[in-house]
């Protein structure tokens, strides 16, 4: 790989997995200039995936979050420091008290922040989100105060993992969400229906197809909850949930507020081209910015493995690979850098069932059972869009999943290369 000796100072905005892997790749490629991390949290990069799994289940410790660093980064760490603005024209990152940090290359890897529900009293000690280490510590402390009933608002991966972890501790859990099946936006209604049934079997109370419309907390100065409850939540169907603690897990928003006015397209994340270079809106004409790349959950880019539609991907493995690709792109420039076309991979474990996925099942319009038994919750399902494979999900069958990753991009009914599996049986909705 040819390298262009462009940057002398690379600033990485965001001290998460994408930023860390970008820094490692820069050193791996021979970059000997200065690397400066600007991170809002006071911690060096850590593994966020156990926050809703092992930590809440009390099978892991905070020390387990430490990430391995594979190279000597020789970096400057500005932790506990929030980026406030960006001047692309002069290559300057704006910090508090008027401080400016100059760069030759910038990696935007600020990730996401928890999405809040309108009206949810997230200031209360009885209402939490779970996005970072501070959230995990605060929620764990609150649960240790004798909480027995937890309300979880949200039916995505994090909400369902929280429910599974807390039921494993013997706590009562109620999950509230708009959809008809758990995690359906990511894995479809068929597999989502199977996971819905699994949660019900494990005595999670599911209140699906409903939305919170009113809240009251025990530490409120105005409206108070039912006597003895920490929080009361009224729903749009007239129902009410009383709990000790509520956890709001309704997704995430890209952390881009600091980029307002920068000229970058930050509609649902930082828009980049296929090579990860940021798109600058110069009047009405978009242009790639050679000195600015974006990676991880904050980036929205067209993965040409699927199509030209820019999308964000909030998967840990993809964020790691994205950081590496962004570092390469920064060194090579838009004309020489390769398009970033990963096969997204994700996993979750709930009530002893390990779901693993490849591709983009959420893009599918059909789902087929490839092998195994849905009754036994040991199977592989293949997802197609207009007859073309876009993803696969396995339940307790991860060793078989990689074979189906090779089907992505192939028409399901066409002849596939020798040795590849073929799925045929349509999957019913539970």
C-alpha cells in the first residue's frame, strides 16, 4: 500500500473503539507524526458491550471493560474534553474556553449518545439510560439499593439484554415498546417473534404496541408516583406501570451537535463517501474532504456491498474495522483509498440463546429458514431483499453462520458456487 506523507498531526475526536483502532492503524502504516485524542469521557477506550450484559448480570466487573492496545500509540490523551466546534477551512478543532487544536488530518469518531423520550425525567435517580460507564455505575448503584421491579422502555438489543440480565438476577422486569416483536427492526418479525416468546417464557412482562405518555417519580417536586414506587409510567392505552427503576433504551443519536455550522452533512450522522472521507456541503455541491474522515457509529456511508444508500451501523466489530479503514483513507486520500465494504457482524445473548448475525437483515423483505429447528431455538435464517441475500442470523448455531455470509449479494434462487448452502423454507411469523 502506498502512503501519502500528508498529515503531521492527526486529531481523533472520540476515544472509543473506532478512534483507538484508527490510531493503531496509523502507527502500523508508519505514521510517525503526533496523534491527539479528544475524548469527552474521562476514560481511555473501553469495551461497551458488557454494560448491558455481564455487568448488569453481575457476571463481570468494570475491570473487564479494558480494551487491549496492540501498538504503542505514543499519543496525547485529552480526556474529559468535549469538542465544541470544527472549522474545516482552517483545519481547527474548537474546545472550551476558546482553545483551538490544529490538525492536518481529523478522524471523527464521537460515536452516539442515548436517545431520550420526550417527557422522560432522565434527571431522576429512578430513571436511567445505559450508554457509558457512568450510566452503568449509577444504574448498578440504584439496583443495589433494593430495587425489585424494573421497567425497560425499548425493544431493541440493549433493552432486551437489560431485561435478560436483570431477570437472571431474579428481578421483575416489564418491557414497554412500540413494536409487535422484540428487536424486529434489526432481525425481522419472524426471528424477533421467537425472541419475544423466549422472553415471555422467562417471565418478562411485555407491553408491546404501547408508548409512555406521562411520568411521575419519587424525587419529583410536582407529580408523585403510586405509594412505594420509584417511578410510575402512564401508557397511551390507558395502562400504568409502577416500578422501582426505569431504564430508557430507545436507541441512540449520533454525537454530531458539535459539528453544527461546520459545513459537513450531519443528517443522521456524518455523511461520508464510500472511502470514509467526510462530505462537505460547499453551497449546493457536495465535495469530499481529504483531511477529514469519519468512523464508527457516528458515520453514515454507502456500503457498496449492498447499495449506494448511506446508512449508519451501530455494531462493535464494524466500528473497529471502520476505524482502521478511516486511518488508511486519511493517509491515502480520496483518490487512492479503497471503498469500505465490510460485512457487518453482531451478536447478543439472552436467556441462554446466542443470536449472531451477518450482513444487514433489517434491509430484508423476506426471511427463510436455512437449517435447524426454530422450536429448539437452534437454527440459521437467511434474509433476502428482492430475492438477493442481504444477511443471515443464527441461534445457537454460530459455527454454521459464516457459510451463509458468503451468500450475501447472491440471488437466493440462482445457482450458487459449489459448497455454498441454500435456503428454501419460508419462515413463519410467531
